[in-house]
């Protein structure tokens, strides 16, 4: 089927109380892995592209790749800009067929965030494109997004409602204790589930959890077995992801877990097959690892069997 909007996917999740994964891609192998996993699990899926990925692979190449995959797929797929920081990137994405964009002005004062987000909403809604925005800030580093621990601020529920009412966004990313990257927590991982519930009571649109990778211990162990150095890597436990979805989260962003899975697969294959130099073989092994991780996430989020 053709690409669908993220709003179509998240409306169903919002009404029925499950989560949908937004999985980041940087190349062909990641895209293939995500689409194959979604088809095997009969799940809707959101494919996310960051500004960093656009610089690496080219927005036109990534967009055409996903549009072709969607046209041959049996499950609903949305193509989404992740952490769009620049107006020209948002415009380019819409022109290239993205069905959803995120404008991230969360580092700006509230009034500026509202102004910038509203401008994007006016543009995107005029052509039927979904808009996600963010209020509150996450710790960590993800591509061009850098927020120090000192600057990190959790989302205020009342301010979130004011923001949604003022901008008309379709989905809202909230800061509730996660962070970007593979090193999310210094102590015990803990999300502010009560804060999610309070936001959900006031904000009547789908909520988004960024920085939600679990940094899966078995994947980390496998990568380290074959030479990776990931000491101290720690992510969000499955039980807290489930609790967040029950509290009102509809969209869950996953990037780090895919990178670690790909790393583990490629390292394992090259270590066990030192004479192989065909990239299709070792990249293919990485792709399979990513696919299995996406399937695990789909089942965790409860979107398996939800395709229409």
C-alpha cells in the first residue's frame, strides 16, 4: 500500500491503548529489516529519518527507498522526520513525500517553541502531513541533538496542554526521564509514569516517548564478545516501557537498539568468517539482527496483529 500518515497509525493506537514503534534508518539494510519485521508481525510501523541520516544517505534516496518498500508492503507504513531542527529540512521532507514531520524547538523558550511549531503545523496540515513536536528536554546525544544533564527538564503537564492548544500538533513528545544514546542512566532506570498519566489526562493527542531503547543486555553482551566496548551501557527496561504505554504513550522511538543489533551481527559474522569480504554477507547478518530486534519491540509495544 502507499505510505499513510502517522496520524492514521497513532489514532488507532491512541483509541485502543497500544504502542507503535518509530524505528530509525540510515541505510537500505535497516529499512529492509524494519519492513520485513512489520510484515511478519502484521504491525503498522513508523520509519524515522533524522537530519543526520539525511546528511549521510541523502533525503531523496531514503524517501524513495521507503516509498517503494511501502508500495510493495501489506502493512501501514508512515515516513517521519525525527528531530527536525531546520525549516528547510521540514520543507524538503514534505516535498519528498514524507507523511509526518517532527519539529523540535524544545531547546527554545516556550513562546518561541509555540511560534516555530505553529508555523510548521500550518504548512504541513495544508498538505495532509502529520506534525509531532516536543516540550521538555531529554538528556544525551542523538545526531545533532545535544542536551546536557544540567539543562534537561521534564515536561510540565499544564504547559503541555497549553502548548497543544496553541499549536494544534498531532502528537507530542514528552520528557519523562529517558535520554538519548546507549548510556541513559547512571543509577537505576526509572521513568516518571505518574507524569505521563497527568499529561495524558490533560492532553488529548498521542504522546511520544523518545530515547526509549532498552539497550538489550543480550545484544550488548554479544557485541562485547566480539570486540565492542560498551561498558556501562544501560537502557529502559521492558516493564517500564509497558507501564508507559498503559499510562498513555502511543509512539515509542527506537534507534540505539537497532545500531547495537547491527553492530553485534556484523562483528560476530566477521569474527567467525575472517576470509569473507562480500559486504552482502556481513551486512546481511547485521540486517537479520536488526529485524529480530524490531520484532521483539513490536511484540513489546502490542502493535503485532494491528495492521489493517
